[in-house]
C-alpha cells in the first residue's frame, strides 16, 4: 500500500476539494480520509502544501509512432506525458502508415499496453486520410480504437462525414474533427490579420474554421454522434458551439493551452515555434475561449502535443511544419493563465483535464473515488519554474514557452499505483 499524506485533494468528479489522505492498494484507490502514518505501507508520500488530483487525461496527442519516430515515439511520448501529470492519453491516427486498418491498430495497441501510462489510439475516419472512403470502422472499433478522427485534415465530403457520424453513434464512440476549410486558407499556421500582413503571408482566416464548425455541429445534431470540435480557436466558433448546445446537439469542444495563453503576436516573437494549425488568433478570440471555458461551452483542455525536429522548425516560417509540444507545460499554463488570474477555480480547471475527457471517451479514470484506478498527479500550484529546452522528456523541444516562468509544478505522477514520474 501507498499512503499519500496531508495533501489538498481536488476531485472534480465527486466535487471534493479538501485536506485528505489517500490510500492506494493493488493499483486502485482504496480509501480517502485521515489515516496515521503508522501502518503496513510500502511508502508514505508527504503531500503537504500540494494538490492531489486524478491523473490528467489528454484526448489529443501525436506520438508520431509508427513512421515518424525521429520526432517522437510512444516511449518518449509517454515519458513526456508522465512528466506533465498525464496518466491517460489518446493518440491521433495521422501516422505513417495511417492507423486505418485493424492490423496496424492491433500492433500499435500491443506496444502501448506495455507503457507506464495508459496510451490509447484513435483510428482514421477515412482510408489514408484521403477523405474519399470510410475505413472499416466496425473492425477498427473491435480492434480497440478509442474513437475516430482524421485530425490534421478536414473531411470535406459532407455526405461521407454524415455517414461516419451515424456509424460512430451506432458504435458508441466519439468522432473528433479538425475544422479548417483549405479553400479559404492562403497559407497555414498564421492567423489572417495584422500579423500575417506584417509578415507578408496570406494566413488562415477564422472563417476557415467557423464555416466547418457550423456545418459539423448541424451534422452532429441530426446524426446524434458525440462530436469533438478539436483545438477551437475562434470566438465565433465558440458562439456556434454554445448555440448548438442550446439545441441539445451532442457537440463538445476542446481548447489547447497555447490558444488560451498566446495570441498571433507570438509568431512575431517566437517565429515557427508559434506556428500551429489552427493558428493563434487575436486577443478578442483568446478571451472568448476563456469565456467558453468559464461557462462550460468548452469541455476539455487538450494539448495537441505535436513534436517536430529542431531541423524542421528551423526551416523558417513558410516552410516549417505547424505544431508544438505541450504535455509538459499544459497544467502549469492552466494554473498560471486561468486559475491565478481568476478565470477558473482549481476544481474547474481539473474538471476540463480529468473527468470531462475521461467520460467523453468512456475511460475508466478521471476520479479518485474508492475502487477507481490509482492514477494520480501531485503538484505544487505555487511553485514557480522556468521552461527549459534541455529539460523536456519529449524527444522534441518545439515549444514557444521556452524561457517563460510558469506556476504549478508536477512533483509526482502515479499510474496504476506505480510512481511513473517524480521530482
């Protein structure tokens, strides 16, 4: 047994936010309460002055495995997740080869099952991410697909997507959507506006996202599928999701820490490190995202952890790929930019990073109730630290937050009752 002593236990699933001890046994939560240190404990962890919460859940990561493992692999990705306090993550399907066949998925999930944290994989909606023909979604679900997504590429064939949504509803799994209409994008990764004009690039307008969000919310309403609007970036998109939730559409939305923390100005300061799809937008959009988090329109905080090599990101703004790593800074960005600034309580922040994503994917985690898996994170919300390039556990270091001071440092991550990360 392990005793976690004298921590502030914050469990959004049960509404708990109080000083308690937690006992772990046989990979599960045994009890919450007040217990003496004397006992048959294999280890006692002193959590005084720290928060004890369910292990974080990220439903949107790229571990680049198979095929692009020079950027990241499932081992280094899992290490980065553990260092960030995450005990469950869902990998996207845009690997090489694409996860679009049961055999590919089975081989991948077999390797994932041996990792120190819980790593799941989504499968592709369309074969080869080509947007022309649906994958065998039934076979992929039977092989262990957590959900379906063509993330990185929008599905432009409306009838095909509607058919996929109806099948996803039948299979009782989510379908997650990358919302950017390429016909409206002059150049990706930079918001179309003042900064794109200053840089002399065409940019990607918010309309490219908003138009597909509106379409797909209506498809969700009519199909009944649980739809995740991925990495939402536009204030108008938030308004659309809010309105569609008012019509009882089964629409959910995720936001990344970079989108609620940064604006398009970061591209001028950090160059290609701040190039992402969809792009960082203006301050009005950033505040609209925060309002969406506050009123529940946005359900999840997800990192879109997207590693790239140093050489790729050094190519310059026009040629460099979009994306940034995010697992190791996500919690601290939430503490620094949402909790410390009074936008969310700690309970609300952790709700977006634990129980909400776990329930959306029907994962057996996200809570500290007795009998639940012993997946926890212990962190110090007051500890200030500097993001350092050479301290990442990820294989890549493409982060615009390098050099920034943040609050909230992970001290210990436990998955299945085993300590998988500790400072």
